[in-house]
C-alpha cells in the first residue's frame, strides 16, 4: 500500500507497508537530514485515532521522543477520521545527534513506535550519524559569527537579485509575515507562516512600496495547526536595510529564484524586541527545520541587549545598587553579580541608546553576604560578588531609559539583567556630588578624576543654563546683585538698593538675578517696589539656582547692554565703602577686574578677601576672558577663577560683607583646583 | 523732669505730632500700643494737634475701632513681613508716606518698627522736614528672641548681645546675618533724632548696644485712666493675704514660678491658711500641658484661685481687692503697665528683682524683690509681706503715677530737645577714596560694632 505524499524535498519517501511482519502499525521516516530534521508518519490501522510516541534511538539508546501530532492531508484524504499521524522531531534532537556524531560517527539512528516494537522504515535516508552530519561539528562559540557571516553573504548575493527582480506569479500560495521586530543590533526579525518546502535560508528580495531591497534571511520552521499542511510556521531574521512599521506592506521573495513569496499581514504588527524574544523562547524547541540554534545564538550576541536573551538566566544573577550618572563622563556603579557556570570577564551597561563599558582599572570587588540566600553554599562566589566600577561613555541626561547590565563571560557569551531604574542617580541633580565619594573615597586621586571633574563642570554649566529675563531696561553702567533665596536676605537686599539708589546719577542701573525658589514672588513684588521708588533703569532675571548667578552674568550684561558693571554674588552685601567704590569704579573702569574685598562682619579687624563673588570690570574685558575660562562650581572663596592684577587699584578693602561665609566641600575645591591646573 | 515747665520753650511745634504705632489698642492690648495711645490722648488733652497712626492686619479690619477723627490705620498683610531684619513690603510705608505727606507732622514718634519695618523709620527719619523720635518698648532691635534678651532654648537671662551669642540662640541664622541685622538697625537709628525709653534699665541696654546715651530720654509710660487709689483691704485676724497676679498667663510672666510656689505653700498648713494667690488674665498661645496643669492646681490647692480674664477698665477694682500685686516675670521687663496700675490702686508690688521691675519697684520701699526662679525666696517674701506693718510701710512708699498729660509734657520736652540737638547729616560725598575713614566716622551712631 502506497500513500502518496506531496512532492518536495528529495528525501521524501513514499510510504510502504512492510509485508514481513504481522502488525497493524504502519509508518515511515520521510525526512532525515541535518537541515530539515527528522519527520515522517505512523499510525495503527486497528486504532486510527490513537496518538503514538515515536522514539529516536541511537544504537538502541532512546535519545528523544515526540508524538504523532501533525495532521497529514494525504492520509486524511483516505482516512478522514484518523488522528494526526505526522510527526517531526524538534531541532533540539538534531542538536543532540550533531554532538554525538563527532564521537559516534558509526552509530545508527532508528525510529520506533513506543510500546509496539515497530521500527519505522527509512528507505534510502542516511541513518548513520557520521553520514547525517558529514562536516566536523562547528564550535558553539563560532555559531553567531557564522550565521551573521552567512546572512551578510546572502544579503550580498541578493543585491543583483534585487536589481534584476521582476515579479512572477508564485508557484504556490504565499506565506504571511505576521509579526516583526528589530533587535538592538539592527537585524529585523519576523515570524508568520510559509510554504513548507520553501528554502529556510538564503538570499531574498524584499519589495516594499516598489522598492526592491536585497536581503539575507535565516528561518526556522515549526508546525502550526491553523495553516494547511503545505505550510508551517516560521521564525527568523532578515539582514536587510529596512525597518518594519505598522503600515509597512512588504513582500518577501525567497531563494535564488525569488519564487517563494511571503506577504505581510496588514497592518503589520510590530512588537518589542523583548516580546519577540519571549515568543522565540516558546517556539524554539518546536522548530524542526532551519537553524534555530544559530538564530538563538544570534540573539545572544553581545550587541543584543534583550534581557534574558543571552545565557542561561538561571545561572547568573546581578543587580545594581547605585548608578551615579554624570552626563558626558559615564557612571559610577556599584552592585553585585554572580555567575554559577561561567567566569565573568567584564561588564557593560546600556542606558537608553548609550552603551558603556566598564573600565577594568576602576573595578574592585567586595563580599556580598546579603545575597547568600540566593545561592547558599557559594561562599567563594559571594566573596567577590560585589563590584564597583566606572562605566565610561557619553551618557546624556535625557536618555537613561531601560537600564540594562550585561555580564560578559569569558566564553564570549553574555547575559543581560534589567536594572531597577530607582538605582539611577544623577550626580549634582538628584544627589550631591559627594555621593561619588561613597563609591570612591579617594576619588580625587583616581586616574579618571580629571575627566570626572571636567564632566562635573560641564554638567553644572549645562544645568545652570541661561537666565530668563523678567524685565530688561538698558543701562550702560550696571550693578548686578544676586537675590538670595532666603526670604529675609531678599528683603534686606532690596531695602539696601532702595536706600542707596538715590546716590546714583544717570546711566546707572540695577539688575537683579533671583532664583525660582519659594521667594520668587517676593522678588517680583520687591522689584516692582524698587522700580517705583527709584528713577533708575532696573532689570530682573531669574535663574534656577542663584548660587550660579556668575555663570549667567554674560547673558545679563548682554541683555542690558552694560559697558561696565559691578557684580555682587549670593550671600554678599555691599558696605558703605562698597557703595562708594561702585562710584569710583564707574568713574574710571579698568581693563582688569577690581575686587570688592568681602569681610566677615563679625571679624572687625580684617580687610576682607578679594573674591569673584564681588568684583567690577568692563563688559568687554569680562567677555573676552569668560569664553576661555574654566567653569567654576560652588561658592567663591577666593578670587579664582578671575585673573587677578595686584595693581594698586585692584582691591577695595572692606567693601562688602558676607551674610554667610562661603564654604566649599573638599571635592568641589579639588574640582575647581583641577580646572586651574589643567 | 519738670512736667509743669513749658515743653516747647521755642514755641509750639510747627505741625501736628504723629504718634505711629505697630498696633491699635482696639485690636490688641499690648503695652506699647496702650502707651502710644495714652501719649496721643495726653497730647490732645494738652491742646496739641496730634495724629495717631496704627498698622492693622487686614484680617482685623472688623475689630478696628478708631476712637477719634485724628486716628489713621494702615492695613497690611502680616505674611508679607520679615521678622528677622524687620522689613516690610512696600504697601505700609507707601500708605504711611501718603498720610505724612498729607498731614505734614513736625514730629513723628514711632512706638515700634514692627509691621512698618525698620526701613520705614529710616526712610521717614531721612525727611529733613520732620523730626523722628523712636520710643523703645522692649529689646527687639537687640534681641531676635521676641525682644526679651532670654536665651534660647534654655530661657536664661542674657546680658549682652553679640553675633556669636545670637548665632548660638538661633543656629538657623549665621553670625554674619546677626551682624548685618545690627548694622541695619544702627544705620536706620542713625537717621533718628532721639529715643525715648520708659526705663533706665532699657536705656542702659541700648547704650551698651551702641546708641548714644545723650540721645535717649527716660520717660515713664503714663496711665490713661489712673485708678482711684484705695486704702488697704480691711482685715481681721484670720483674713488671708491676697496676692494678685495680673497679665497674660504665660511662662515669661512667671506664672509657672507662682505655681511652684503654691506647691510649696500647700505643704505648710500655716502658710496656706494665710496666703492666697489669685490669678487674673487669659491663656494666650499656651500649650495644652501648661493649661491642664494650671487648671488642675487650681482645683487641688485652696491657696490658688483663678479669677479669669479682665479688661483694663476693671483692673483698679480688681487690684483693690488684693493686698499686693505679684510680678514674678522671668524676663527683664521694661516698664510693665501693671506696676503703674498697682501703684495707682495703692498696692505694693512683689516682683523678681531684675530689669525694669527692679527699677520701678524699690525693694523695701514700694514693694519687695525675690530672686528670679528661687521659689523658696518667693515664698519667704510672701510670708514676709503677709504682715500689716510691712504692708503699711510699703504702701507709704508707693510713688505717684504718671498720667497721660504728664507723659505728653515729658515727650514734648524731649521732642524739643532732640530737634534742637539734631545735627544735620553730612552730605553724601561722591568719589571719596575708599580708604578714607572720615566717611564712616561722620555717622557715629551707625558704626558697625562686632
């Protein structure tokens, strides 16, 4: 009795009934090769509905089994009431055979119906392991590169195909791309259904809105009960210069003759990479054709950041406790990582679209007994489970999403671990700079400190931004005062301004730089009163942090059109001598800065210190200098960063008072000192 | 001070006299506003054109009752006032300026800088067309702790301010801020022609602080309506001696001291039969623990009673129902009106022997002193006072009280002296070398002292 099967692969056999045995079992091995796996059919004539378990034996050792769960149209035409008689061993079984072939090349493969003793006939199919896998087994670690290289090669082959492509009617019903995704390395991944006999890899042409695009593809096939018998499900990747969108309507033409066609579900369902990986995890063991293992390895490659996509998630654990980010520099990171099976070779961190590498020279380790409950009995691993390191890279403050830590293993593989976004802290914004000292107590002595310091200065300068003008009135000679955030101090400032305003003649103006803190409304009201009480041009500007009024001084001077100015920074009030000195400065502005020495009013016997918190200059002189000057951070405790001329008229003694003594932390002082010395 | 002499030897003032106060007595009953209003009434009685200008919170508009056509109110928002430097937002000064521009007073007597702000005094006092005088009612310019010169949080008596000492009491402020605060006050007071203090004690504190001694006149606060002096209460052998406390029931006024004294008295049957402490006043801003303890003790001790709140009109009668008036304050006090009221009623005063109290009440003459916080000494003094001979001796030593007209005469004399003595301020010289100290020395009252 012959049961015809559809034409297709050369290895498909016509089933034959054995006439040598008295048995009601019937079946055959139809496909047996490294690429397409092992498949066939089996049924019991006395119980057509019975589902059988087919065992795969190598020299009498059962290595795998599967059930007869595939509907066969050809058999159903004859026996419509039967249960599915087809079977297909999953790709994992082929993987097992491949590994054994290297050691047991002469071993024979047999398929047996469990519980019956019935051996399925194999016809001419190679059933000796060495013949099934004639080439030497490929090293596992080389697989990702091989598949990528193959995809690249097939993509290159497709270039000519795409140029010369002309549509022809397909030989058979087309398939359908149902979902698509893009991984972080740029590969397009697709899944859907296709004609079973279509090639599972090779060159292809993707036609999208009359554009012909060269592609290389690699698919793995699995069974689907919702498509006809000539079709099956597929999942795989395309190496193509194209990105799927919801309204994409591509058609994929497979193979060197571009005859096999796969259309696209409309609208196309574009899913996240994580969702696609989860889908693949479900389907990979069902794949019977194609290179599922190679696809899996491609997913695990190091430029793939899908969490749990690489490595065995049960064998490695990691979490980050603190990620101190500094835009332009990178991150200072502390956490813990344990890998049961593979030594950890390094770390990478992805924040948003930025990938950071851990600087090995900054890595140090410490015990983490607190994670012992995860891995009892692994004291050696726990002894160095905690790590701290600097991850360098161009982090930006607005691209910190989906943080992911990658453990890089010595064998080239990696595993990805989601990082709790709550571990992220932006230095200087969310936490003070001194938080960095918790991770690196000797921060100022570390080799990366100059870059860190530069990053801090740049970031603070960026964070300060520019000021926002509330009221602007032109004044060629300008006294710029910084309104303190503290309410009492603000009242005092405006009281002093009103009191002294009457001493000034024409062409003098005041500019107030106030903060956007709780006292903002006081600033607006008191400024209005200042305008009403004086005849002088008055301007008001707002900045987020008035401690950095110095940084926005160029913007203020430009807006007001000042040619000479006196700047009074936060926490400083002009004394009577200072108000007189203002007059002196404007009478004859100097080409160099003049300092208004600021005194601690509780220490009567001091002349005060020359500090950039209170100085006078011409706008041109200041503008020429500020463009090249390093950014200073924190309070001004000395004249830095301004250039100091020790000429006779460069310091007005006891000209101003501190309402609070300037203080800088040692770290800030070191950052500023580093700027001076660089 | 010879109150009978012509207060203005040179003739009547060339304009009204504006009495400016931080509150109106119809809204609040503090000593400063009562004294200020008494002065205003005294000036009116003497026939001088006077003006009473008070700042009133917007929320108290409904309470305000102006007593005459020459009273003005400047409304303000208490939220818009800085209580450290004592500076206000523009509105109160703007309105005050408007009134002064309209009325053109010859003298402006500030009875406080609160609510208008010290900047208002500096601005008004700089007007060359008027003479500004400031009456000091407590130490607020010196001490940020409610102007009482009591340390915080220990509530110990403080003798002298300094930036470091004040910074210790208020660690939330810097020492430098206290120095700037003093400088601001000194600069504002430098524009003022003179000062009035109701007590020598307070005047001395301000001269120690930096004001010139000759710029301060000591003038007692008068009573607007002095009570009729009554003879001592009739007594029998077993009539208990009644010691009356009058005032706000708060720890600064020493009520806690009295309660502890009551506990000690209660342990002695003989004392508790002879001595009765009667408390008059209201609980303002007191915690629940204090109030509960007070009420419990009133219930538990026969020698303690609570007579409830009182108003100024009945204080004379209430005091006449006592043998002595108690003033156990734990802070310096300046010139408490209670002392004048007690004298007016003919009652000697037993007080803590410190500050303005000790000045106004002569120990063994018009009253008795006890050591501050010393309960045993207080009880001993009460025991000593509870004898007819002592009462008679002390009653005989009670001085005459000042009334509103006496007060006004004294003020007018001071105004006249201050105006005559006021040196014109040196004109602002532009372009002086900054090393020249002559500029700073031209205004000695405004020199910053550490």
